[in-house]
């Protein structure tokens, strides 16, 4: 049963949540409202006048091939980031779970990347892969591979994916490890006695029992890839070459602040707002229903 | 079906020695109960037979083959865990069929074997349910069913009844015994409950801190405990221990079972009556000897109950005396 604290009046609870409400209002509701309002206008570049266009910004966006391309880029980018970061994290978690001693040390070490700010992580990876002075690109050169993410679209995408996924592995690892350790050891042993070897056990017991964790991480990582990778992309590729790594969030920035097309930028924000709302609803709906098997 | 043999089996976790060398020859179809207090190494011993723990030294043989380095799945055993360890995401049917599916048994045979086991265990109405939709006793039966369908050479049980309430425990105890008789499978059963051990075992291993103090048929062990520990552990209420110096001036300690002591006016020693528990068919009288040791007497309910604070004599027959030396060994 859920435990509820009950208050007598309405004023104390109201007072207690007030700071949170204020912060949300100032930093979320106000700008969100402004974005919705602005998406209905085309302002001139100096912000001196605004022209009412109704849903014109949206109509234009949805028929804009660049915007559609950015959607596809975002989809590819998010899927890759999610798959890479979750895959590596699960692999490490399975290894750490099998350790009896020292798993604490590995856990601590593996948490570190999470503490690195995305922009800093971006710069770090940029240094390693810098076409002229980067360590990794130098080694790749020695191996006869000419690395150049500034010109090559695939390499640019690969690099931002790896840099974004890297910081995420720790977070996923922690959840996967906790999920694995929540599976009773005796269930695994029973399966072993029943004749299941490692892979069979993983496929038929561990993976299904881990599915609530996996699903949770899936949603969280997609949200991350959609919205929180701005710093990485900005520092490494700035959305280039051409538009190869311009994901939706980056396009909001580049169209609005670089291109000064504030109406379109606001409309894009609204679309993103809708997407993140849907993802959040999906997440809560499924997470609330705890039992998945 | 197979014989099972432990030959001086030892186990250490790092520097701590947990099992100090246990040997036993188990006959085909025999029901062996490993009994002892918490932490004495019962589970560890069982898990070495299962292959879930490595054997530090000594040999484990199943069906005449040394299995020290054989994986659990290749030992032809089945195990029932204390917490049942059912697969929570599978139906009762799938729980029981899991091992058979992996062994690539045909669909028809799987279904037939599971049905047979379900019938035997009265689980037929629940085959499509998930474990969380079952009661404790039903889960216990599923765990049994999972072991039965595989027709293993040896059954291993690790305190399978300890999560059940007292009444259900008695009922399941009888069922397990009947089932084992019917199937005739060699079984190793761990419990800390000496009543369970007494009623289930063909022979029992009484463990004390990693040592098998005594191996034998329940009544033999009861009548002739090899050590002071066994005398104190097997039997309820436990054996009374009195300093021999108090009785006949010898060294060591004397053990006498509660049912072998009679209250009288004079006796071998005297003691002060504490309180009495009238249980209906019998009465337990608790007394304190002159050196402060606690003594329990079990007497027929028809006999008069002595009043608190009275001093009574205690007498017993010579043949009921069990003498133990300073190290606890029977003399
Ligand atoms: N993996 C392990 N590492 C270190 N020590 C262990 C390990 N497993 C068990 N032990 C120790 O070995 C001893 C015996 O444990 P075991 O689980 O066999 O006891 P038990 O007789 O089954 O007790 P219980 O009735 O409480 O289940 C205990 O002192 C325990 O602390
Ligand atoms: Mg145990």
C-alpha cells in the first residue's frame, strides 16, 4: 500500500510546492507559452514588428525537405545512441554482475563519464578524433584509414553518436546492474540445474526479467538523444557537414539563433514539445504499471 | 536413480573453513536428511553436491562417477530451493516444462510428463497461472513438480518447507515422504528442524559447525547420540545436561532425556521447581539444580504437578545415563 501523508489545511502543502511551481512557471511555462505564441507569427529580424501567419510556420516546416531530413537524421541518431549506449552498458553490467569481489570499484569507475558535461565530453572526443592532431585519427592514419569527420558525413555521425553514447553508458550501466542484481540468484541457479547454459539463461530468464528496466532505459535514452545531446553536437560538428548531424534540437538553435528565423524556430520548439510530451506520457503509463511479466 | 557418495568433502571460502570433511555412502533410493543449526554448513554441503559450489577437497560421486568438475546441468540432479526459485514470468506449466524443453524432449512427452506430475501434486487447475498467483503451498508443489518431471537420479532439497506455516508444513512433509517412497529417487534433504529430520529420514547426518557429528537412522541417533551436541540437538525438549561431579563425583557431564527423569522425594540430585507447562497429554516441569543448570522433566499428565519453589528429588535409571567427556564426546 502507498503511504500518504495527510495535511489538515490546504495552505501548508501549497506553500511547500510553491517554489517548485514558481521555478517551473518561470523556466518552463513562460518560455513554452512564448514559443507557442511566437510560432504563430513571423517577426522581422530586428524584432520590431510581427506578422500573424496562423499555422503558416507549421505548414511551411512540414513541407520543408530540410526539416524532414532533420527528422530522419534525428531518428537515426537517437536509435544509434540508444542502441550503442544500452548495448555496451548491458554488456558491462552482465560482466560486473558475475564478479563477486570488486564490483563496487568497477561501478565507481564506470560512473565517472556520467559526471562529465556533454560539451566537455564533446571537446574531449573532438581532440581525440581531430583530423590533424587527434590521437585516434593519427592511429587510424597509421592503419591506412583517412579519418575526416569534417568532410565525411558518416564519420561525423559516427563520432557524435559515440560521444553522446559514451556519457550515457554509466547511467544505463547502473540501472542494468541494479536490475540484474534484483533477479534472485536461486532462479538463475535453478535454470542452470534445469540445463540452461549461459546464453539460454540470458535469453529465457534474465532478458525477460530485465524487461522493465530495459523499457525504462529505452524511453529515457531516446529523450536524452533527442534533447540533451546539443552540447556534443555543437562542439564536435555544429550540425555539419552540410546537415548530416543536424538533429531537431540543433535545428531549432541554428534556424533561430544563427538563421534568425524566429517564427520557424518557435514552431519547431512546439513540435519538439509535443514529441517530448508523448514520450513522457508513454513512459509514465508503462512505468506505473510495474509488472511486465 | 543412483547412489551418491561423499568422500572426505571439504569446503573453504577463502581462509574460512566451512565444511571440515564429510563422508557418507548413500544407497540407491535412500532418503538422507542433513540436519543442524543455522550456519553449520548444510546448504554449502548440498550445493557442492548440486555443483553450485566448488569442492575444495575430497570427492563427490553420483552413480559411481566423480562429478567434482561436472557442471550442475550434467549431474542428473534436481533441486528444490528454500524460496522455490520459480521463474516468475512463466506459467506453472512452463516452469515445469523448462528443463524438458532445453533437453529437447518432444512436445507430446513434455505435456504428458507435466500432466502426470501436476496430477500427482494436485496442480492441474493451476497450470496456466503465474507463480505470483499461487499460494505458498502451491508454489512449493510447483517447485517439486519441476524437480519430478525431469526424472533425475538425485533429488536435493534445501529447507523446502521453511516458508510454510506449521500446519501446511506437516502436511507437505507427509506428501514429500510419500512422493519419495513412490518415486524411489535418492534424496538429500536439508533442514534445521529436527522433527522434520526424525520423520523423513532413512538416515540422517547431524551437522555441527561443518562436521558431521553423527550419521545414522533417526531412532538410533536419538537413542545413542555420539556427542553432547547431538544429544542436545535431537529431541524436544532437549536432553538435560548435569555436571557429573554433582551426581557421582566423576568428571565430564551427564545427559538424561526429559522423559527418563522422575520426580521423587529423594533422588540422585535435588532441584527447585520453577514453572510447569501442562500440555494436555503430558506436563513439562522446569527445575533448577543446585549449580544453577536448567532441568526439564517430561511426565505423564496424570501425575501430580509440583508447586513452584518446592524442592524435589530427581531420579533416573542407570541405562538412561549418557556420559560425555570434556570435549563433548560420548564415553
Ligand atoms: N559465499 C560464501 N562466502 C563466505 N562464507 C560463506 C559463503 N556461503 C556460506 N558461507 C558461510 O558458511 C557457513 C555455512 O553456511 P551455510 O549456508 O551452508 O549454512 P546453513 O547450515 O545452510 O545455515 P542455514 O540453516 O541458516 O541456511 C556460514 O558460516 C556462512 O557464513
Ligand atoms: Mg541454508
